[in-house]
């Protein structure tokens, strides 16, 4: 084969290589043993705006990066082993990350440069997600542990503990499902209330009216407000508006405070007989009056009158989004 034919075939291969690499974030370069580049295809725009063929590293690269490449080049030739160099380049919008692999050959060194910006971004996002999942899991486990301990402390028998703890655990699980389905953004207040009342049965949904705002509660607020709704609904099912088909009804209203700095959620349970003295178990009362408001950074007021149960909870704006 003539030298002209060989040259044409080589040029054809180079064009095919360049076309195949286009848009893939992969560059191919070759250097002779004197460090001079004799091939450079699909270079990153951030690397250089000029043709690098015939030049050496320090002719067009920033000195720190040129030194890295030179050191890897020399190690590649002396050891006969491939070398890797990681580096960053900036464009007007962001910093990009690259990985260069230098491979020795008979004529010098071939370098494969890969844009790993997106890959590193995905890795960072996954790591951040794992840290968030770990953090939220620890918080949830702490809540479950507290609920278990306090339920046991205020139970008079193993069966009573099992019944109460099972109900509270299911309430947390139901809320957790809603939060997970939203990719941890939270859940709408009315969806949260509906999920908790649905666990009581169709009577609960039929006798409950919800009005007012329907904000998206953050994960923390959703878990604790869901627990509060569970305590109120469980108490109503035992001896309140949900204990009998014809007795009483529940009104749940949510409104923003006049200064828009708080969400005020109110539970009004009316039309029942002899409610006085039928408060939730002591831990239930503690959840409503102390645990929930403390956990969301708000305030709560729980009252039981002769024929009326009322619960008012204020939730700061950092716990929800309208």
C-alpha cells in the first residue's frame, strides 16, 4: 500500500473517530515521546480554543495542569503502566470535572479524556440523598422509641400497651407513606387528616368536615400533626363523636394567622354527651399539649368541656408551604 493510500486511510479513521466522539464528552489525544501532540480529537471547549497539534502541554495548558500531565506522561513511559489524572476546568457557567487516562504505546502516549461532571454530580446527589435518608430514619426511630417508652409508662397492662402502641405506630407509618410518596417534600394537610381518619373507618370520614387552607406540611410537621390527629380520632372513636352513628360531628379548620406567620389548625368535636372527664390517656394528652407543639415550634391548647372537645395548634411558616 502506498504512503498516500496509508495517509488517506489514516485521515478517514481520524474523521470516523472524531464523528464517533462528538457530543459524548470523550476526547482522544496522542503525544510523541518528546511530549509533542500529533493527534487531538473532540477537545473540551474549556481546554483550549486552538489546535494543539504540534504543541506541548505547557504551550496551551495552565501551568499546574500542564505539570500534572507531564508527570503522568513521564511515569507512563518509564513504568509502561497507564496513569490517571483528575482535573477541573471552568467555563462562564460552572466548573467541569475531567478524568484523563494516559496509555503508553510504541510511539508515545495516548490520552483519553472523559468529562465526568454529570457523573460526579449524580454521585454527589446520591450521597446527599443517602445522608438525608439516614438523618430522617434516625429521627423517625427516635420518635418511635419515645412513643414506645411513653406508651408503656402510661399503660396498665401488656394488652393495653400493645393496642395503643400499635395504633400510634400505624399512624406514623401512614404518614410516612404519604411523605415518601412525595419524595420527602411532605404532604397536604387534608390528605394527612383523611389518611388518619380512614384508619378509624368510614364513619369517621362521614362525620368529619374539613375547611380552610390545605398547605403542604413538611416531613417533620406531617409526622407530628398526623400523630395528634390520631390521638384525637382514637379518643373520639372510643367515647366521642365517632363512638356512635348518630352522636356528634367533627369540624377541622385551618387558617393563616392575620400576619401570615402561622397556620392555625383547629379540631372541634361537638354534639356529644358527657365529654368531660373523657380525655385521651395521659400520654395522648401529653402528645397533644406538649410533644406536637414542641416538635413543630408552635403552641397548642386542648380543652374538654361537658359536650365539646377542642384542640387548637399553631404551626410556624417554616413547617409548611401554602
